[in-house]
């Protein structure tokens, strides 16, 4: 009888599920995220390599080389450009225009979107007016900014700022209008302060749309800067790509485009890092 009892207890101990600790669960989640990130990165690398191989094979066979160049010539041109002091000056100038235009436009869009989203009557009054201004093609205003701010950096910064402003304004304004009013009423009924409501209710509700606008604003700011350099500039990456096009230099053109893409990726990565830190509460 005692032997059967011992066997039964041993069976129960073996079949008893192992207790899952928070640390082990966190390690499993981290492992799954790491494997998925590795898989995504691998697929991205394979796709890019496939495009480069197809480009190299098609150049001179399916498409004339003077139209599309090829990855090898573009890589050589890019290496030469990065060692050129004048090209480094162009990159630095475009970076300054991009950063200033982005920061000014984003700050103005956030403030105006927050203000009009908070004061509902003011939002109703200005919403149609701002939408009308947003309907104006931004590139069409470049000559006007050129007249107001001159041929230098100011006109490019102004054009980029205006484009980014509307992106951030609409994201923040929409986020403010979708803040759950019931939750605000509950916190007010609990005698919460206005600052507490902003920190615990309004900011979490607006943060997702805010950072979506911040990430979307980076390429829009670059569009404004490059468009301004196309119209009137004597330096900058946009000016270089336009010059390369006029000189029938496809390798130089694609090298300039690669520099623009890298700048965009770096800008978006900076915003993403800030987003992960600011929205870390969502992963709890």
C-alpha cells in the first residue's frame, strides 16, 4: 500500500506543471521578439540584395546604362563623393535645413493642434481655414518663400516647416478630439488636478498619433528641403542631384539619392528611439 502511495505521489510530482515566473516569461517574450526581428532583418537584406542583383543584370542589357547606371558604378561614385569636401558641405547644409525645418514645423504644429483641440470652439472656427491653406500645393509656394526669405537657408527651412506643420497639426488635433471624455469626467469627479488629467489621460491618448506624425514628418521635411534646393540653391544634396541630372550623370544621381535615403533613415531612427522611450508604458 505504501509503495503504491509513493508511486502516486511521484506521478503527481512529475505531472505537476512547472511554475512560470515573471522572469522566465519575460525571457521568452524577449526571445520571440529577437527571433522575429532577426527574421525581418534577414528578409529585408534579401530583398535589397535581390533588387541590386536585378539592377546590375538589367543595366546595359534590358536598359541603357547611361539611363540607370549600375550598383557597382554607383558605389564607386558614392565613395568618391564622401571623400570630397564640397559634398560633405552639401550634406551638412541639407542636414541643417532638414533639422531646423523639422523642429520648427513640428513645434508649431504640436502647439496649434493642442490649443485648437483643447478649445473646441476655436477648433471649430479655424479647422476649415487651416484645411483651406493645407489645400494649397506646398511646392507652389516655394517662389513666394524665396521672395520672403531669400536664396539662402531660410527659404528651404520655411518650406519644410510649413509642410511638417500640417502633418503634426492634424495628428495632434485629431488625437485631442479623440481623448475619452468619460475618462476625463471620472478623473475630475475624483477631484484630480488639471495637471494629473493631462499626464494620465490626455498625454497617453494623444501620444500614439503624436509620434506617428513625428515619424511621418521626417520625409515630408526632406521633401520641402529638396524641393527648395531644386528651385534655388548653389549647395546642398538636392542641388547636387539636380546638377547630376543636368550633366547626364546617373551614377551621381543615384549616389545623391542614397545619401538622401540614409539621412531619412537616420532621422526616422532618432524619432523611433525617442518614441520607444516615451511609450515604454505600452509594453508593460
